[in-house]
C-alpha cells in the first residue's frame, strides 16, 4: 500500500478505483481503435496500389495482344508476298528471255530448301 501513497493514490476508495479502471479501459480501447483505423488505412492504400498494378498489367496485356495480332498479320502478309514472288520466279524461269533463278531472289532459296 505504501507505493499507492507515493503515487498519490493512497486515499482513493473503491469507487475511485472503478473510475480509474473504466478510464484505463477506455484509453486502452481508444488506442486499440486508433491502431485498427491506422492499419485499415495502410491496408486500403496497399489494396489501391495492388489494384493500380493489376490495371497496368491488364493494359500491358491488351497492348501485347494488339502487338501480337499485328505481328501475325505482318507474318501472313510476308508469307503471301513470298508466295507471290515464288510464283513469279517460277513463271519467269520457264520464260527463255529471262534467266532468273531462285538464287537471284534473296531468301527464296533458303525457304525452299528448308525442311
């Protein structure tokens, strides 16, 4: 009990201790609530950051899909051009006035000789 007197609480009765307990519980609850609200804000910011990253990834995937489609279209166009060029070379090979061979056209020989 002597330590209560040193703290100035020697004359506090049962009712006073009850009020001190309620005040301490209220203060503890307030600190807990502030921590919870702070952490909720931190988590909300993290979620917002993750949502922004997901949106950026989706935009990158869409851009990648557009680039992929364009590359496929370019590849088809190049194949069609090669096919036409090959037909032209074949037609000109049969013509005696034009001594054009497959070796004269860059790339056709490699395409024709590939497995």
